[in-house]
């Protein structure tokens, strides 16, 4: 039997933008689907809320609309729950055919949001990200971002951001637009801290929230087996060796590598939310339990002494992290 809510540790919360509330542990929904099993999706959402997780990130592209639909149905079935939802624009999807295409125009933003609102069964979304405009920077700058900023000013959405698997273009966007939050995937982890040097200081200076996704680098920092992937491609031998050495140290201290990876990304001063995707309640429970379990300084010190913590990151210490 699951623990009662009264027995759950308190989940930390903060805000982005004009006081949009977010839990520091966020639930990614790319792997949840109404098509696969709505009952399980509802159980995951209910279990997350039970554990204090109130920030849910989704997108039309996830399962071609099915992830949004799953979240919308789940929240309707659960009832009135104080949650924060983020979705994305930039890809127009057709759930009937599975087809999709990029569209970062103003009209594309409005059409995408109308469809998202219908699937989510909401007339307001708290955060909207421009989704992977890597090859569409000009259109995003003239179409999607200005359109979202206007919708924010009109109160239709709560906060505006950009979600990408790189840091360079988001840095350009935050220098040119009044953004509230960024979703940066895979660029601040135990194997890649490339967002830390230039992007994160600007975000801290301007009060821009940073939601960190991909903290397991698509799998290698959760399970560094021979089939592990890094950035959605087969991991290089050097990456696998580093991850396995990290894992051995973590296990000696009684932790999973995923626990350590999650904590590392959460520790940076720029980190507002760590976004973790799950497929079922068991995965959710494992990750939330790890979130509340402090990693001892001795583990970090051993990783550091072994040369396994990336230079330029922040050392997560209970006594206060320092630059590496």
C-alpha cells in the first residue's frame, strides 16, 4: 500500500516568471501516452501529486498529441489539483495520421495552442516553450516568441520560454527577448556541463528559470550498459567507461548512478527544476525517493578525486558546493 501523503517528505517549490509556481522536481511526460494506457498515466499523475510534484511538462510532439491528452484526462479524473503545466509550440501535429511539421509562425503558434488547450482540457497554460527551433531561429524570433510574449501579456499563458538540446541559441534568445524560463536538455549533467560557463550566469543575473531535462543524457547515466545511449545515439567507449566508473563509486556508497546524476544537476545555482520522465508509478517513486535522499560529501569527494566530475560544474556538497 502506498504511503499516505502525510508521510511524504516535503517537496521543494519555487517560481518562474511572474510567480508561476513549480516544484523543484518536475515530471516529464514524453513517455506517457493516452494511447498506451490511460489508467497507468492517471496513476502516475496522481502519485506525483501525492508526493508534492506539481510541475508537469508536455508537448504536442510527445506521442503526437497523446501525452497532452493523457495529462488532460488524468487531471480531469483526479479532480481539482493545484498543478503547473508547460507545453510547447513549433511543431504542428496530426494525431489521426501521426504526421507533423515545423511551424514557428504566429499563426502556427495560435493553431498549436488551440489544439493543446483542447487536449489538455484547459483554457490557460502556465508555461509555453518554443520547441527546438535549432534551424528556425529567424522564424522563432519574428513569429513564435513575439506571439507568446503577447499571449503572456494578455494573460492567456503564464510564462514564456525556449526548450532546446543546446545552450548557444537559448543564450541568444535570452539576450534579445524578455523570457521567463529555459528548458535545457542534456547540457548540464555528469557528462556535459557546457551550459554552465556562458548561459547559466546570464540566467542567474536576469532571474530566468532553468529547467534541466535530459539529466541522464538519454540513458547512459541511468544504466551504463553496453547498449547505453548518449544524446540519443550509442554512447562512445570513453563515455561508457566514465559512467561505469561513476556507477561503481555510487554503488559502493549505497546509491544508484541515476540518483547521483539527478542530484548533480539539481545542485547548480541556476537549476530551478530537474525534469524526470517516467513510464510508471514505480519509476516515479524511485526517482522521488532519490530526490529526498542526500548524497554524502564522501561520494562527491571520491568522484572528484577520481577525476570523474566535469570541470566547470558545481560540486554538490551538503556544506555548500564550490566550483570545480
